[in-house]
C-alpha cells in the first residue's frame, strides 16, 4: 500500500460567478461609454456654433463703424473681416474634430463578443462542460506551448483542451527549448510515421533480417505491459528516450490503448500498425530471447554489424546486463539499430539523467528536473471522449462543490478478501495525524439541525 501521495486542489470558479462578473462589467462599461459620448457630442456642437455666432455679432458691430467710408473701402474691410472670421471658425471646427478624435482614440472600445475571449467553464450537472460564456481573460489551453492548435477536429478529443479546467494554474512553464523540440519531433513523426516511405524502407530491412544500408528513420516500439499507472509512466519514459535519440515512438495497442487515449501528435498516429512483423512475438520476448540486449552482452554477441532490431528488457526484474542500457558505451552500440523494442513497467527517466551524453540536452529541456513528467504527461495523455465523459460526470457528481479536494493513492496487492478495514483505519489515522483531514467524531452525525436530531 502506498499512502504517501496526498494532493489538494482548489475548486475551479463557479459558472454563475463568471457569468455575473462578465455581465456586470459589460453593463458598467456600456453605460459609462454612452454618458461620456453624449457629453462629448454636446461639447463638439457648442464649439462649432460658438465661432459662427461671434462672427455674426462682431460683423454687425463693425458695420456701424464703416458707414462713412467709400464703398470700395467698405467692401474691402468687410471682406477682410469675413475672411478673418471664416479662418477662426475653421480653426475652431478643426479643433473640435481633433478633440473628438483624440477622445475616441483613448477611450476604451465598447465590449463585444469580438473583443473578449471565450473561456471554458465547467457546467454543473451537465456532461458538456464547455460554456460560451464570455470573459475578459482566456485560459491558456495550449499549456504554455506544449500543445499545438493544429488538430482538425477538437470535438474528437475534448479532454485535450478541457482538462485545464480541472487543474490549478500552471505552476511550471515549459522551457522554450522543450517547446521547440516537441515541434521538431512532431515534424519527424510526420516524416517517419507508419506507412510513410521512410517507414516502409526501414520495415523491409526488419523483414529481411539484416541491414542493407543506412536508414532515414529509427524507431522505438513500446510494448503495452502491466497496469494502467505503470503504462503511463513507462510510456512517458519511452517517449523521452525517443526524443533524446531522434527516434520515432510507436505504441503497441495492447488491449485498450486505443480506447483510453487520444492521438497526441497532429496529423499522424502513434499507434503501431496491426500488421507489424513482430506483433506476434511480443508475448515471447524475455531476458532469454536471442535479441534481448542483456543476453547479447552476456554472450558477447553484439558484434560490429548492428542487427535489424534489439529487444530491451527494462521491466522490474531486469538484471545487471539489462541495465547496461543506461551506459554511454552501450548507447553508442544501440544508436545504429533501426528498431528498438522496449518492454518496461518502470519510470526510468531518472536513469536517463545518469547518461553523460544526455546530460546537456536534458538540462536544456528541463531546467527543473522534477518537471519532466509534469510536462510530458500533459503533452501525451489525453483521455478519449468516452473516458472523459466518465471523468467529468464523476467530477460533477462528487467533486465540483468541494472547496478542497484531497487525493490519496491506495494500492492493495492482496488477491483474496484483503484487510480492507485495516487499510481504512490506517488511512484515517495517518490523515488525521498529518492534518490532511479535519478531526471529526465519527460517532456523531455530521449534519446538524432537523436532519441531525
């Protein structure tokens, strides 16, 4: 039993709160904008009329003073004064329009659906957790650049961009180098994925049993093995190894991999084709297999010419010869093998940090070593819609209204009846002692009032 993992999480904002906040902000800004616009309109009209009135009054006053002059002089004076006041009027009008334009430039624009972003908000009591509610801030659905917005149909994998709703704000941002390497890997996978020309050429060498020349692409084939949790950890480890060695990761479907997870890479599948030549041999791969790397080292049969494929046994029962996989010298032998088939139920990422040739690349990818699975897990694993429906409905039924949520991983390996009461007592005692759960009297009703009488 493993009771070391305790996690607390704050509930996401309520749908009604976001709706009220957004509505009040829109209404407030709209009313303020209208009042200010009315005042500015009145000011502009006044500024335009004022010089005209002054011009008329002043010209009437001056006409009395110039009656004794000659008609030519009178005409010239009135013309000059008229021109003068026309210029003044024009200046006032232009000033009014300039003031009006500057005001509009610095005033906040009216809020519409085009100027605010849509945010995904969980709906209580509904399987569909997407809301069209408009809010001022948008969620980073691409997880800081880990994901790409290049999938043709977001509806085919709802969890890819909705899972952020059930998590806290990203505590760790991926490094820019990790983001760029993921984009490079996606391009490599498109070029070398299943059924491409490069894949077919490399596959022919596997079928022939010997290497006829250099290949454009190399592969890591991950065998589906052990329980779901182990598979997730092992698959993340295998992907990191593929990333470090510029190989393409292909995933054995097993019994349920296609039903559990969406495709993580845009425009190409990570699933191993059903007609792959070694599919029927996966169950027979073990430490005694002729192509097992540990066995090859033990028998000094690695040779100078690399074989078309090597089986890597990195499961929990691997021996010292199998563990030579994590040595630099052995990595140099394996780098020329086109196909590496790996079976593991371990999270072997820490061992990759012990390989000197990987050290610099890993430091650039993950400046904080503890964030490896944090980033790779969010990048790779997105539950399919059927699984996501179970997750979201469970959340709405049992977790949505909780202020604080506590997660405890429980593992019981007994195949029989098992000491379940003992396990429950141990969990409660440990949780209360460490202040993970509040102290309550289990013999008294929790609900007070009429129902608790």
